[in-house]
């Protein structure tokens, strides 16, 4: 199993409904990605001081590495991801 982790910094004006819509979009990807398992989406509640401003995150489980690798290059995936990134203030890790 591969667990893909994404950390998100939402804009201050991002409503709960927008966050729920993003979660629904992520769940909908399961219908088009072979080997994609559960999606977990939540606020960052860690007491550790390492959040670096990331307020939320999500994980996606994949059955095998081959299921996870090509997803971001697929047009069906990149369009929802672009819509999602407009609603958040995503920041690269590293």
C-alpha cells in the first residue's frame, strides 16, 4: 500500500462548504483511478510546532505504487486538482 499525503494552507475566506466540496471531489476520483482506496481529509490538530502554516491535509491510499504514480498527469485528475488549488492556497513542501 502507498499512502499519499498532501498538506494544505486554505485561504482565510475558505468556507467549510468549499472544504467539503474538495473532499467530495477527491472521493469522486476513486471511480476513475484503479487501485485508489480511502481518502482521509481533516484539519491539522497536531500539537507539534511543525505545521508551517498548513491548516489541513488529506491522505489517499493506493493499493500499489503503479496506481499512485500516473494520477497527476491524467487530464481527468489535473482539471479537478487545478480547480481545487484555486480554492486553497497550496504551498509546496521542501
